[in-house]
């Protein structure tokens, strides 16, 4: 079991890393980022939900398997 103090001490760096990774594409290639964003905006609600669920499951699995 994870100690709650460990969880909170890891949350801020995890959010920081997520923001760094999220900011790379618009920094490196703003036109490509805009194109991807426009394509995502055209997806149906069900498709967006599926992508969100897939990202959540992959991220959760990565977290679970990376913990000691």
C-alpha cells in the first residue's frame, strides 16, 4: 500500500511532468498541434470518451507497474 504522504509528494512532480510533456508539441510544432487539435474537435463524443478511457487505462497501468 502507498503511504498517503508519498502520494502527495509525488503528485506535484507528476503534474509538472505532464505539463512539460503537454507543452512540447505546441512549442516544437504549433501548426501540427493546431491540426491535431482541430481533428480532435471533429471527433464524436463517443470517440473522445474512448480515447480518454484508453489514456486513463494506459496511464493507470504505467503508474501501477512503475510503483515499487
